[in-house]
C-alpha cells in the first residue's frame, strides 16, 4: 500500500491551520507519536519502506510547519512493533517501540 503520512496533532492544526505530509515513503507508514522540544516538533512513526523490516523513522518540524527532514531519519531498522511512543524530560528525547519478534 502506498500511504501518505499526515500529522493530525491538534496543536499543529491550531498553529498552522491544517494537515501536511511529513514522510511520503512508499509502503505503509503509521502509528505517529509527537513531542515538542527545543522550539520544534519531533515526529516519529513506524515505517515499512525497507520491507520486510519495520523501522522507526523520525523528522523534525518547525513551529511554522517546515519539515526539516522530509524523507525522515531512520532511527531503528529491524523489527519494530506496531507502535512507537515518545517522551521528553526537558533534556532528552526517548523513543520506544516493542521489538516485533
């Protein structure tokens, strides 16, 4: 399936007025997780562009909606589960997934 990945985070909608693509890689992308840190948004998702592997990709997005990493950055390429979560403690960003063994 060729799926466009859209961020539908309410705060971005209010700031920018609509949805916009973050990553447009072929195959499945989904299960987004977003945090705001260092005056920009960090968006992470499960990505299958390297089938059969399920990977975690991330991208930075400025407050005005500029996607700084339009292809995303591979953070974990192996067998990610069907979700990812992100946390920010004021200094560090932690992205977690369950290994899909």
